[in-house]
C-alpha cells in the first residue's frame, strides 16, 4: 500500500521531467539574445576569454577557494555566512578573468589547456601567440567625389569595381 499523496508526487516528477528540457532551452535562448545585444560586448568578450582558458580558470578558482576556506589556508570555512561567501565569488571570478585577459595577450591557450592538448596529441603544441600583420581589406576600387573632395574605398564583394555603386544581384 502506498503512502498518502504518492500519486501527486508521481505527477510532480513527471511534470518536472517534461518541463526541464524546454526550460533549459528557453534559458539558453534568453542568454543568447541578451549577449547578442551591443551593450553586452564587454561581458561577451570576458566570457570568450574565459572559454579559451576554461580548464585553467576552473582549477584556479578551486585552488584559490581552497586556500581561502581550507585549514591549510586561511581556514574560513564555517567562519563566514553564505551571503559573505557569495560576495567573495564575483571578485574572485573577476580576478581570474583579468589574469586570463593578460595571459591571452601572450599565449594561445591556458597552461592546463596546453598541457592537455600536448598529452592528447602526444607532442608539444604551440603555446605563444603568433605575431602577424593585421590583414588588409580587399579593395576593388577607389573613387573620388570631386564635389566633397572625398575618396571612397569600396569593398570588392559589394560594389562594382569602377564606380563604387552597389551591384545588382
């Protein structure tokens, strides 16, 4: 014999199981729309950098948090309330993001990503950024506007080469 309310519990589990995937997809769609907005340029750039060093950032966060909370570090576990702990997370995350930004100016990957890739491919992988010249845009033509005294440079793919007028397609 079942306990009271078991049918309601089963229905609750079913609804939770059925609503979970659409809710997750909706959350991903919402975040995608928000990050596509122009004012989200900086958070998006930070997330992109952290994505390139995700394993290193995860391990750095774990190491730093253990140094804050474990007895071999500052031993703050149990000394701080949940709200104070939550206040420590954003500065820790921003510090890791800042270090990642500085690191990626010189290197292609984080140190742990490099080590994992080197082990995966059984050979040393390039770590330093390659310094290259900035790519030059493809230019079809330069047309002068005698009235305004301006010179207009037209991209090759969008305009006729001789007059910088839009192509008819």
